[in-house]
C-alpha cells in the first residue's frame, strides 16, 4: 500500500476495549467458555482467531481454506451485494465447529451439501456448528445479502463506491465486506471471482478473465487467480473502464482506467498503466522471477487516498498515480503478496522493501543514488522525534500505515545494503524471496537470514533502525558512513 504522505490510518479510540468485549462475547453468545465443546460433540470449539496479536479475531483456528469460489451480484441502485461463496477448506484440527470472518447478513450455511446451524457471536464472525475432522476437506457454502457500506468493524468502514463505480480495495481488511473468509495473510487460497452487474459495465479482478456471460440486462464476469493469495489482496472493480492488454516477456498483462475520468487525464493514466509490464520486467532483473502468471493494474476515479498491491493487479487512486507509485505497488508483488507478513506487526518488511525499490528504480534510471537518498532523508528528519520515535517492527494496530513504517523501512534496507555490501544485500533479497515464495515472513526470520548471508552480527544495526526510538548514530555500523 502507498498512502499520501504523511500517511497513516487515523487512530481508532477504544480499539483494544472493543476487541476484548468481542472476544468475551464470542463465548457468551454461544454459551461456551474457552476450551468447552460444542453441544452434541466431544470435540472442542476452534479458536476465534489465527493468532495475530494485533487483530485477535482475524482468521480462525483449525481450518485452512484452499479455494474460494465467490459469486456476488452488485446492485448499484441500493448498493447491495447478494450472492454466495463456496469455500473448500481442510480441517487442521478435529473440531465441533469453526468460524469465518464476514460482515454481511447471512441467509444460509451448508457443509458438504447439508444445512448447518450458524450464529453470530459478534458482527465480524459467523460461527458454524458443524463437526470437522483433522485432515479432511469440506465444501462450505455461505449465502448472504446486504449493503457493505452500512457495515463497519473495529473503527473501519472500508467500502468504496458511488452510483457508477465500485472497487473492493483496502488493507489490512476488505474481504469481510464482500465474501466470507479466513481473513489473515497466513491462510492463502486460490480465487475464482464471479461478479454480476449491469451488462453495460465492466468487471476487473485478480488474475485472468475466464468468461463473460450476458443474461438479459445483466452480465456475469468470471476471473481466476491461479496462485494462492491472502484474502485482503482479492478485489473486484465494476464500472466503465478503458482496458488495454498484451504480453511482455512471456507475461500476460491487463490494465484498466475508469472512463469516468476526464479524457486528458484518462489518456495520461492509461500511458502510466501501460508502463506496468516494463516495470515488472525491470523488477525481475532486480528481484528474480515474477511470482505470478499475469500482471496489470487498475486506476479508479473514486478517492481512496491510497494505492494497494492487489495480487497481479494493483489498484490506484487517480489523484495519487505516478511512476514511483507504480514501482512501489509492483514491488509488493514480491514483498507482501508472494512473501506475505507472518503477523501484521511485520508490515515494515512489505512497505520498507517497496519504498526501497522506489529509490533503487530512481537510482537505476538516472536519478539520485539510493545512498544519497538515504543520507538526505536522514538529514531532513534530524530533529523529528515523531519520525524516529515509532518502533516500526512493532508499530501497533493503529499505526501500521504511518509514514515512518514506509520511509524508515526503506532507509533501513538501503543502510543494510551499504553496511553489508551490494553483493551480499542482493543475495539476501533473492534468498528471502526464493525461500519464502508463496508463504510468509517475519522480522526475526529476515534478521536471522541477513546475519547468515552477510556473516555479520547485525543485532545492533536492526535495533538502531527499527526499535530504539531515536535517530541512529551516523556510523559505519549503521550504514551511514
């Protein structure tokens, strides 16, 4: 994600209190206490979350979703989604029931074709009282209907739409506004996305378009993402779009720009989007093979205030689009999409790497050398206690997207490059991306690999750059001399 400087999601007062109340309610509504069994079974109830300390209700224990088949119809007049989603999930524990993250009203839940009892312990969870056995795979179908814009959770209201355009994009949460999910980057799954809208409108989503079927005054478009993705990276956009596509160095690409944007700006933004395949090719030369089977981008007329690294097809706010933004979001295809965070506190790895690649791109294309960028930025923030005070390796749930996470994250990587040398630095990035491809990574694992590759003790370096809460000393040990 790239936000407008100085960035940052507004603080959400009372967040921790609301989470505590929600966790308590999850047991109380069902008449369960932690560790108790679901009525009629001997198996315990699954945990309410996947284990992320920032968002205790994100994801769910005991299940691994392998595929989502989403069928959503969007009505622009009343801004309602009606549809159903099939989740193919594997039980990782034997349980008497499980949860899914979802905000819209539910009509029906079936497990392997049989109607299942369900409840809502809080607005974020759908609790399914169906026994599942460890190692077995289940077909879960959830039917629903509701207005995403009317739904909020934990201070977030993430739906982006008006009378002519809708784009499902946000971070760290958006899936729960339009399909039921095991909503955490640790559980990636393949996606088939079917969206029905008026026949004169276009639908763009992740991956490659499989089909478009017209039925009366409506049309259903089917997109398929071949590689597993974190639920927040799935998206769809519906509206009127100018579309361009092709193939570059063997990689298919498709870009789109809203036709609601005035013609001169639309032409400029299309030219920018058409730079996507060339930037992907350049990034391959820096980071190794592109991790997905297709690429692209979409620019919306709607004002989101940020761009987002949706897998295979980042989304851009027309007011924030620039070549550096495109580099940033495409770099996320490696850092953030292919290698996702282990927990949300590791977000600096995503945003720092994408910011660093902006500096590297400028350096490689006749701009300021990345080390000069580092030193200039270091000087510019000489007396900025706000900039240096945040522990960017553990910023807290309300400060995930503040500017220091991005800028200091990028500075950390350039300083590391200077400290251990370019050869070791690029070996480190290549090994990190290769070893964790399609998986997840943590700060601790990255630091350990950096020490292994470089043969240096880097604890002091990372402590100074990530955690100390003060401006690092201008020393060779900190990559600044």
